[in-house]
C-alpha cells in the first residue's frame, strides 16, 4: 500500500508541476502578445506624431510633400508591424519548447522560394520605394515612361498609373520604370518656333515677336515666371527662316502659353502684312 501511495503521490505531483509549467508558459505567451501589441501601438503613434509635427512646420507646405510624407509613414508602420510580429512569433515558439533552428531554416528556404517566385513583385516594390523616397515624380506630374506619356493619376509601391491626352489609362509596374522624362518638375519652358518668309525684314520681325511675347507675359503672370527670350534665327531652309523663342512657365503651363502665343503672333503678322512661308512646287521641263 505504501508503494502504491508513493507512486500515486509522485504522479499527482508531476501532473501538478506540468499544469503549473503550462500555465506559466501560457502566461508568458500572453505577455509576449500584449507587450508586442503595445510596442506596435506606441511605435505607430510616435510615427504619426512625427509626421504631424513635420507637416505643421514650414518644412512641408504643399499637398504633394504631405502626400509623400503620409505614404512613407504608412510604409514605416507596415515595417514595424511585420518586424515586431516576427520577433513575437519566434519568442512564442521558444516558450512552447520548439527548437527554433529548424524553424529558422524553414523560413529561410520558404523566403528563398518566395523570392524566386515573386522577384518581379519585390523589384516593383523596391523601385517604387526609391521613386517615392527620392521624389522622382508624384501625383499630378506629367511624365513619359518609354512610349507612355500622361498625367500621374495614382502611384503606390507597386505601380504607376498614367492617363494620356485621349483619356487612356496606362498601368505601369514600377520595376519596368527604367527612364522617366518629367515634364512638370519645378518649372517648365515653352520652346516656340516662328517661321517667316526669308525676304522679310528680320529686325522688324524680331521686334513684333518681342512685343507680343512681352504683352503675353504681362497679361499671364500666373503662368509665365520670366521674361520671354528670343534666341534668334534657329534654321534656314528654302521655305523660310525659323526664329526660336523660349518662355519659362510654371509647371504644366508651357502648352497653353505656346498655343496662345502662336495665335497672337499669327493675328499680328496678318495685321502687319508679314508673309508666312509656304511650300512651292517647282517643275522642270526637259527637252
């Protein structure tokens, strides 16, 4: 009877200790989860506070930079969540008594497989991050990527969405963005070629072009930011002379300025009797 009692007592003690260890492990796992959630919450709140402080200062005073700051903040928040969650997951596995070495090896193999299968996605995201970080272009910019040109409607880490002049939408993965022409970065320039008949009085033509350009600059101060400049005669061909004029404008205003100036200069030339060039077809008769 004494032996049976001792065995039963030992078994009860072992069960009690096992239950106690399980409860302690469960408490530690719960504590890890709670602490991880608190850290994530604090980090996100801190990032948002920093963003609001930056936006409230004079360092950022336009909507584009504010949008860029908000996007970068979202990326940082996502990284914080993934990083803290991964650490918490590894700690929980350790508390459950699992050997972490095979788990880490398995994660490495899985990550390698995913990297091969989703390398284009990873490339898109990395490229998109640097486009955003370096402010290469933003929403509202007019850009050209390869043969696609248009206004940037939306952009994220994976894609850039353009809408062209005809209303077509082009969705371009950021990983395919090799070379970008940004036509609305800080300022723009209208390059206007005015062609006249080569027998015209060039100094008189220069004077008329200068007058019309100055009038346009005075009437459109919200679009033109510098006094227009006549570069001179750019080319000569059998049909006439090409005089080049440049006008520095605010972003995306170069096309409107160019169209308005061409309309005005044609009207003025007609008033002044300035002949515009025309193509002549000359035939030769052979005996």
